[in-house]
DNA sequence: GATAATGTACTCGGATATGTTGTGTCCGAGTTGTTCTGG
DNA sequence: CCAGAACAACTCGGACACAACATATCCGAGTACATTATC
């Protein structure tokens, strides 16, 4: 069980975009150089956030990516599930109904208890991430961070 | 983020072994046929549970795998982390200290807030799975299930 | 008849191929800001 | 000096190779039981 490496990039990128003034965009190339990551691959992943409705993209000069919603309305879960999908990492294939020890249908009326418990754990994970918004993240940064990010991501 | 398919096999296998009488073992071939899964691959994964101290293995005739501890002392987390590892699926590579926007060392005294929040979510997931033991799983099975499993996994 | 040695069948354990998914890269379509020309 | 059109540069968006891990498989080392020969 491993999240893509790009998850870290996108979380930081979203946090950086949240620090920009409303209406201002930053391009994929800017963000890539800002973090020292491959520009083309970052751009590919940013598209996933656009498809998920977390970011909005604008083409042409002065274009780029910006938040599609206020930072208070974007949770870490929104970002993570945009890049990795919302599926439960545990996939129940009903092996209780297969092989020599297959259970009779009467015993399979309710969901497999193991699948239920694994789903509950996944829900706990999702709830933990859903409780943190980008605004919460920004609130923990030092005072100097936001002006600094704005200046670094503003093109001359 | 996806758990190996074999995770389901091992959870069910551990639950089945927990239903056997103390001291009785079931071989990898038996368990594989019981669930209709590839025997060699299941055996390979069962070894991971042995290395983790969850199962104990015995070679030779009448040998096989059995629980290394009472079912009350084995949690779902023990099984899942034995096969998949205990590492956090989110790996912080400190990109905040890299690239054009690298933060000064003074701002990196404490752990990156994003890594902290991702770790908290992982802890919530682990706590949820650690709270469920194999004995809890067995308690939800119908009365007929345990004698049935014992009879199917007992060799003639 | 009891015992010890032998043989056999069964078990796990690790080393070896293959398929799928994430990783990384490239080029094309579209849009905006700029520049140049004409009135 | 102003307006319009053409141009050019920059942006995203999707299509194309490469690599790492999970998947699947095989054969060898070791052990317990059953058998057999001996005392």
C-alpha cells in the first residue's frame, strides 16, 4: 500500500496555490521549478486535480492553475483522492464463496465481516483527512511564508 | 494506494486457522484449495506471516501453519502489516527544502504539517484495524461455521 | 514382541519469470497579450 | 493618435516509452511418520 510520489507534490502545490491572491494563477512550469520536480509529470498530475474540480486551469499567457474553491472548502482528502482515486485499498473478491470451502449462499446475505472492518478503517482514514482544509494548513505557517510564496510565484 | 490481492487471502486464512483446535495445523495446499487460490503464491505469503510472528510453521507430514498466539492477541492490523509492511503510504521527501522555493532551515525545525496530518490519518487507520482481533471476527460467524471449517481443513 | 534403523512422503523455504501500474517524457490544440499596419 | 488585424509566445491537454513492484511459478532442504529388519 503506497501512495504515488506525486501526492506530496500536489499537496504542496495546492497549499502554495492557496497562498496566492484570488484570481492569480501559477503555471505548471513555475510550480515544478519551485519544488524541483519534473515539470511535465507535475502538469499531468495537476490535470487530475482539474478533473476532480479542485483546481481550475487557464490556457495562454498569464494562465495556469488556481483553486476552484475557497481554501476553506478544499480538504486534504479532496487532493489525495483526486490523484489516487477514492477506491478502498482493500478489494473484497468474495473468496468466501469460492473453492472447496465455499460458504452456502444463506451465510453470505450480509457483507463479509472482514470487508466491513477494512472499510471502517478506510472510513476512519478518510474522515481524518477530510477534517483538514488547506486553510487549516496555511494557518500553521509562519507569518513570512505567504508573502514569500506570493513573490516567488508571481511572474515578472 | 492499493493493498495486495493476497491480503484478502491471508485475512481469511488467519480467520480459518483461528477456528481450528489448538495445536492443529493446516497446510498451504489445504488452505489454497479451500479458497480456490494459487497454492504456491499463498505459501509464499504465509511465510511473511511466519516472519512477522503471527503464524508458526511446522514441516513434514501433519505439519503446516497454525496461529502463533491466541486469537484474542492477533489483530487485523497484525495480519495486514505482516503482508504489506508497516510503512506510512505517504512518504515525505521534504520537497519544501528543494527547488527554487526551498524554505530556510529555520522554518523546517518542526515536521512538515502535511506529513503530520497524513501520519495522523494513517494512525487512525491503524487504530481502527488494531481494535479488531481474530476472536472478534470469529464471534460474528454463525454457529455452524466453526465445526464446518474444522471438518473441511482436517485431513483424513 | 519390542526396538531401532531405514525409507518415504509430505511439509516449508527461497530463488526465478511475467504482467500491470506508476513514473517520466514528448508533441499538438487553444488562447491571450503584443505588435504592426492602416486610417 | 486610434482601431483593427495578424503574429508570436505561452498555456494546458492527451498520447507515447520506461521501470519497479506485485503476481505467479518452480525446485530444493528438512522433518515426521510408517515400515521393516533385528534382537
